[in-house]
C-alpha cells in the first residue's frame, strides 16, 4: 500500500510517502522553491520524494490530505464575513473548498482516491504513528485547524479517537501568537523568539495575562475576546491589550526593553501553566502514562521541559515536525491504518528522510569553476579528524551530508557547526550568516552516551525538542542561554554514524564531544536542500569551510571573483547569482 500524504495551501506545505505503513520519504516545498514557508501544493517535493522511492504518481494507491477543506471554509467565512463584499479575487480564490482536490488532480496528475482527514487528526496521528507506543494519550495544540484549536484523544491498535476539543477562537496558539505580534515579531514564524526572549525577563505581567483566559472544567478554556482580533487581520490583538498591560506594542526591529522581556516571560509562564493543567485532565481521562504531542505549540521546547519534569506522564513523544508540515505524515499514516487495518508500532529515530539530491557530482562543477577542494572519499576517519581540527581552530563549517531533515530543525544533515567553548562564537556566527537577534541562543549537539556529563537531561533528545540545564555553563558559553539552559540534540551512532563520529573526533581533541549546531541557511531563507544551495550559502555567508559529503572546500581557496559578485548582488535571489557561483552548479 502506497499512500501520499499532503499538507498544503496554508503554511509550510509538505508531502510524505509511506509504503506498507513505513515512512520512506518526506519533504517541505520551501526547500525546493527557496520560498520560506511556501504554501503552494508541494509539486516539487512530491516529484522528488516519488523519484527517490522509485515510484510514479500512478503507483500511488491513495492520497491523504491533512484537513477538511469544507469545514475549514466554514470557519474562514465566519472570520471574514464582514469583509467579503470587498474581497479581492485572490481572497476569494483561497475561499475555494474544491481547490485542494482540484490541484491534486491537475498539478500532480493523480486520478485515484483522495481522502481528507481533519487537521487535528493529522497532527495527532503524526505523533502517535511515529512514537512506537502501542497505545497513548493524544494531545494537539495549535492556533487552529478547521475549527479545532486543542484536542484530546487516545491512540492504539484500533487507530486514533479524539474525544474532546476546544473550538476556535479559543486557542493556546492564538494566545501566544497575539503576544508575539504585540512584541513586534511575525506570527506563524517568530513565536520561538518570544520563547528565547523569556529568560531575560521576569513574569511580572502574569496576573494581568491570566485575565486573557479562563480555565474551565475538563479540557476547556476560553479567551476573553476583548483583547484579541481573530478576523485574520494583523495584528492579532486589540487596543485593549495595551491598555491592560500599560505598555505600547513594540515596533518590529526596534529596540527590545526590559518590559518586553518581562512580557515574554509572562506569556511563557502562562502557557506552561495552562498546558500542565490540561494535560493533568487528559491523564485522568485516559488513564495512560504515555503522551503523544503535536501541533505548533509542541515546538515550544521550554514548555516541553516543564511537561517532562512536572507533567503527569511517564513517557512523552513530541512529533519532530510538530507544525503543519508534519500533518502530511499523520494523514498518510492514518489513512494507511484505516485502509489496511494493520498497525505496527514504529519509533522514528532519524528525520533525515528527505529525498536524495539528484544533481551533477559537485566535483564536476567545482573543477569547472576552478575551485580547489580536498576529496576524502574512502577515508571517512580522515575527513572527521580534519573537520574536528578545523573546528578546534575556531573555524565555522557548513556541514552537508546525505538526505536532508524533515521539519524545522537541522540535525546533522544540513547544519552549520562551530566550537561551543568559544565565548565569541555566537556573535561570530550571527555576523557571518544568521544576522539574528543577539538574545536568541544556539543549540548544542552531543553524543548521546556523554550527554549526562554536560547536561542535566535524563532522556535522549534526538530532535532538539527539549531543554536542560548546562552543568558547566562557563565551559560552553556559545550554547548556554542566559538562564543556564540549552536546547539539546543527542546524537546516537546507530542513527547518524558520521555526525556522531565527528562529535567523537572533536571530543578526543578537546574533551567535549559537543558542537554548536544551527541550521544551514541565511536569515529569512529555508534550510539548504541541494549541494548547489549549500555552496551558494557558503559563498554568500563566508563560512570558513564547506563539507559536501566526502569533499571539503575552504573559503580561502575560492576565487575572489565569487565574493565580489555576491557582494554586488546581495540580497540573494537564485536567478541573479552569477554564472561563476551558480551556473556551474
């Protein structure tokens, strides 16, 4: 049974391909179009995943779509009804419940059966079917699906059953996003900045923010809509919110003051408080000590730590692609189970399931461009030792290896790596490539067997979805946040042997099998997908070394004309790159 799962036409579109219930490939459309959070039907991602699996579209038995377009249209009409008489053609086009099925036929050429599951079914299934649990309690929290914003359920060999939900506009995601907007950050992309800002403040607005939401029996809660604009317009808050808090909304890109930090700390504390209360009630309702958790709110790794340390569940699995992209996995897995009746618990251990690059050998275009490189093919240990030496010298590496990760985190497939012991490394990387706010921390990757020596983390964290206290903050300043915590990735040699080998080689040299690991991209762009994307980002950002699978290029060996052309053409757009930098790729 071959099932193609799709998430599309709102935010971060993606596809996932399962064969006999096993996930064989998944990818986000943005990685191919180079448009961040691309919402279009994932035509390029589908093409690449099918090619990687050796199947064609007519081999697919069933397509699974991650939401119910008709139910979603009902909510969209409710939100925008006052503005419909003056709606633009583009707005009306989006209010087309037939659009997903029509585009699946016309753009993908699929003539078989497409089944739509609900948005929260897709989220819950994405966590349950990748958890490896025989049964579990299910919790999903996001801004909104069709109408559902928070859902509670059970998963088992029978499938999934969502037995309670909170309906729009009452939403934990909307609560957090409204404060994100108030703080001058972008909704649906910058909520993690609020999480990163929170440790710089104190939650002295918590009592005021509690007035925004009323906790109710069971899994229910209600927002006070006096303070929220849920029409779909921006911002998501009303003037009453500023009046309540006694502060003005922050202008984007303006200075961040202590009161902004305090507000971030307050909304983070409120979110954790609400999550713990609702999960306690889910535990009571299900009797299960296992939790599967998905939805955009599940990407809040600080809250995930609170759930792990203070919540009622013994085992917790958070879907690595907890946002909308992961809905493609859930839809495919759920439909496969419904059609076949077969359920084999499978624990995802590695999210590097993107399609393998189908491009010319990089050696060809590097030779053609006159770029010197070192070829370590057949000498992996030499490559790892040399890379560890470069890192120990303070160089910053672009690390491109094999299949790309699915989801928002770079986990050793498409990473920028550096020495976490250097106090100036965070500012150095920001100046080179990230250009991001100074308050945002970088994450460490550590060998799983040595994690406990450096971090107070009793469980593996392979997907950077948990935080932990750093045992020696002064020794790891580049990856230690202001509150002494770090967002840890543990690396198992059985799952990612080359990345584990690099960490081990660095540990032999330094005593610390740990590297700063951040995503291989520049600010505002998707993570690199192809070797060509990696090389272009390497040149533009002036990283010190690029490791492309078995070959290594040093920036000091690049012809100066590359840098001169890139400087002239900033900001980067793929068609504008000169032939020296891109045509050869």
